[in-house]
């Protein structure tokens, strides 16, 4: 399996190269040259597999340059950190299936991909004898998943910037209580935007970037998308069997379009009529929802919401879908992305728009509706939703079709975003994993929001 760029500017690369490259060197995103297909007999064989074995099967369709036994071992190790034996269990409430993706070490769905990516990085670096320094900025909610993905790994250091005193105490603890020598938490005296600007500035210094082999761990890495494809197939197999149906719909709380794009890939490889509608649920940051509803992709301002991991206007994985919408034409995709960069808007022909509507349905869920969904769902079923999951559930309940089972993706544990949850149903007890953090020893460096100061810090602490 070779990987190409959505913008066509690189010669095909292997899976290993694709993982190490992250973003394609021509500015595009990496995708498999062609998508494999899974026929009925094979799907039937997969029915009895546990999560790890299914992951190994799915990965093997896309990865042909890692020894199969090594790959199996990477999968086993990646999911051994999960607290549930089924890794991503399903629960049925109010005739809705909830796919719980939050049983990883940081209680959010990003663990499913980042636990795997961290192990793959370590494996590939060991093989090549290289080292890597990961750099990223977080507003608080996703930094810990990146840190837990690579903590204690050989040949990798990680530097995560967060705005000092502007993340919640629990979020701060989740990051700073990780004491592994290769983890560097940096609290900057500034905002999240300052942090992002600094990181961008450092990545733009090509000399510095190559000297320290700087890497990113954002949602554009193909290995992350791939890891997420697995749970769609896992849920499809279980729900289609339990309901004795062929078609299953999914509702996905969406920000960067990574999770829902994995659903799109899963649907493509399973073939028509199995995964039915993908319901794209957004909060008030609704660029993607407007795209599905109006056929126009246009930027606007980011507003803060109670589902902060979805407070995004530029969905970094959207380009991958655009490539398929352009019938795998990289030249057209490149022009579209350039048009969007200069005008901030992309329009689509009515033929393309009807394909979009065939692939997705969508709903924008406002803050009051999100809180009300948490309250009502709890009242009706006793189940506590986190605000991101509630956005998806609200859309799922609205968009579900008669006789088609609906799976709604639960992307975070409610204890992680207690503020909105307590507004809806009153104070909840913290989950044990988070309670245990209180009073733990922490390590963090407080620095000025200054590119040079951060660079010096990295220089001093980098893995070389
Ligand atoms: C990242 C995240 C999302 C959004 O996923 P995308 O892949 O960015 O669309 C939703 N919920 C939670 C809790 C997240 O952390």
C-alpha cells in the first residue's frame, strides 16, 4: 500500500514514510493510493474477533511494511492501557447505541489513536536510529492525550505548551502530573492563541525544525485516522448482528473532521449500504454543518462553547474528503485549497452538493440544546453524557431513521467536562482516574510567551 498527497506533489510513499511525514511535504494530506475493500466472507470472519484482533486485520489492509507479528504487538500494547476489556464498548439507551470511546488513559477518544501513534513512532525511530521531538500547543483538553501517547517512549521527547492558569485545574493536573523524563510541560504567560503562534513560528524555522527533528501529533497524521476506522467496523459488526440489519447509521460530534472522516473510510471499504448515514454534529462552530446543509464551505470566527474540543473553524481533515469529492483529482483539490485560503469560501456544483448530502446529514447543536440533552437523556435513561457526546446524541435523536439502528459516538467521559454536566444534572463525582490526580507531584516550566525563550528551552532539553 502506497500513500499519495491530496495535492499530488509527492511521489508515493510507504506507510512508514507517511507516518513520519505527518503533513505531506507539498502541504497536502496523505491518503492511500487506493482504498481496499472488505467483502462479505471476510466481514463474516471478522464478526467473532475482539477489538485488538480486528484492529490488526484492518491495519494489515493498509500497512504492508511492518512485520505482521510486530504490528500485532504494537496493537496489543496500545490498547493494554484501556480500562475496559472491550476497548470501545457499546451500550444501548433510549433505543440509541452509545459507542464509548473514552476508556483510554485520558478519558477521551483521542487516546484510541494516540496510544497507537506513540507506539508506532517509537517502533519506527528505534528501527531507523533517529530521534524526534514533538511540539504542540493545547487549550487544555487535548494536550494530555498527546502526552500519554508518548510518555516514557524511547528516542522521543514531547513539549506541550498550555496557557498558564487558563486551563482547568484537572486539565492542568492531567498534563503536569506526568513525570516521565521525556515529557516537558510548558505553561506560557499568555493565551492559547499565543501558544499556537509560537508553535507555528518554530515549525516555520526550517533549520531549527530539521536540527531537532520536530514532529507534530495533530489529527492530520494518517495513522490516527486509520486507528479510528477500526471502531466503526467494530460497532457495525456488533450492532448489525444484534439488530439483524444490514445498515447502521452513525452520529459523530465533529471538530477537525478526523473522526467522521474515519467513518467515511470505513464506509468506503465495507462497500455500499452497510454504514448508512454519517450524521455530522457540530456545536456553534458550524462551518462543517453549514457545508453539509448549504453546500458552501466558508470560514467564520471561533466562539468558545461547552464542548471546547470541537471549537474549530478550519477542519484540518476536510481536505481529505474534498479529494474524494473531486473524484481523486489532486490538481482540482490543490486549486480548491488555494481558493479557500485566499477567499475563505468554497462553493460546490449541485451535482457535488447532492453527493455531500448523500454521504452526510448534519445538525448544529447550540449550547442550551446541549445542556438540555444532557439533562433529558439522564432523566430518561440514567446515563450521563459529556457535552461533546451530547452534541452528537442530540443530532442522532433528530436524524435517526425508522428501522435503521443509530450509533452515537461518545468522545469523552462526562467527568472531564464537569461544568456543563453539573449545570444540567447537578454536581457529579469525579471519575477515579481524575480523583487520583489530586495532590500528585507535578512538573511544569513557566515561560514567557516568547518564541526565542521557548526555542532556547527546547534546545536545552531536546532529544538529539
Ligand atoms: C477532538 C474531539 C472531538 C472532535 O473530533 P474531530 O476528529 O476533531 O472531529 C470531539 N470530542 C472530543 C471529546 C474531542 O476530544
